[in-house]
């Protein structure tokens, strides 16, 4: 007759094995999560195309994969199709709007802790999702602030003064540490304050036409480029444009507007569907309506590599050749 050992008969053994099994699952899950985060941060990342601004190169509801590593090692190039956060425009709502009365010293103060609201994005409309921290909008370093006096009419209703004359400031590290936003203005005057994110709330996909130092000219539906080391303009041969968009690049120039000279650290971009694209021809800041046609290179997330979905349209996206 065989007798079970105390180790074999102990009820702690199966509990220990279950614990080791769960620990192994947790360990592997952590490794997978870390790898996914690293890959999406530094190497590649998926996106879904919304809209037709890049047709026929990219179509609505296609899933694409972008290369992030390329721009960690080098700079964006002319012809690259890129995913980026656009500059704020007048189509985007402000994060916060508050009215305050400036005190006897001509100083107004807004506590940052009081400025929290639900983000204006589709997934936060779900009652359960909106409870999570990532759906709570708050003041962040780099946010843009506009403030202007409020006047009252005889009917005691508010009359908006032109935001073109509003004063502007940027939230800095000192504001965050102090936990409050401080404004200087007219003593005893009521002011309306609007706070915007430094970038739009959604990603855009466009094609880079001009890099730092380039000069872009748009005339008679055609696009011309003078490179930083060039002496004359050349007409771009944009073979990636379909028949509808070839030689159909137009925009309404305002008085005094001329060529676009791309500053250091920025890029000039256009959509391939020239008649239906919100791009460097049309961007304005949200309040003062000053033209802001360039994309900050720091806001470019990567270069489009491939269309992954639908399967029957699986294809690589080559860089467009712009120069003759």
C-alpha cells in the first residue's frame, strides 16, 4: 500500500499552481501591452480614413498603417502622405468659456481645478465611457487663451465684441504649478475667456507639398514650387491627382496674400482631392482669423505606408514625386 505524502495531499498545492498560472498570464499580458505601446509609439500605428479629401489615393473608411520610425530618424519629405494633428481652426469648438470680473488691481483669476468638462468626441457620448479619465477635458500646458471685455446692452443682454481684438496668452508651466490662470485688464470690467487646445481634436491625412525654406505659388489651378536652393519656380507634375483634380488647385486669395514661404519647423500640405480638402489653403486660427497655413513638424505622427482594409484594396502608398 502506498501512502500519499503530506506535499501531495496538501490543499495548498493546487492553490499555488493556480497562483503561478495566473501570474504567468499577467506577466505575458504586461509584456504584450508594453510591446504594443512601444510599437505604436515608435514604429507603426493604424488609422481609419474619414472623408474623401485624399481621393483617389485614399478613400473614405479605409484602414491605413503609418510609419513612425522614419520621422524619428529623419525629416518629412515633399510628396509624403502624412497623418498629423492640424492647427486649430474656426471649425473647432473651444474647450472652456468663462466670464470673470477683474478686481481692483485689474487682475482676473480662474482656478484651473474648476475648468473640467466632458471631451467633445464621439466615444465620450457613451454614458459608461464618459466616466473614464480620458473623457475629462482639462487645462493643459500649451493651450491657447483668448479674452476680451463684455459690454451690456440696454436690454441687459450680452453683446460680443469682435474676437479679432481679443488678447491672447498661452498656458505655461508656471500657470499649471500655480493652479490658476491670471489675466491683466481693466479694473472692474467683465471679461469673456475662451480656452482652446493648441491642436485640433482629430487627425488629418494630407500630402506634403512644401518643406522648410520652400516657396509655394498657386496660380490658374496649378501648383508651383521654388526650393530653398532654387532660383525659379517649377510647375509640379502631380501624377497622383485624378482627372477631376489635375490642374484644379484653387483657393480664394485675400488682399495682400502672395506666395507661401514655408518657415523652419513647418510644412505646407494639400489634399489630393483639391476641390474637397480642408488644408493649407484654408486654415485660420479660431478667433482672430489670422491665416495659419502651415503644419508644425512636431505634430506629424507618421508617413502612410499601406492600406490594410478592405482586403481587396490592399496596397502600398508610394511617395508622390513632385519635381520634374
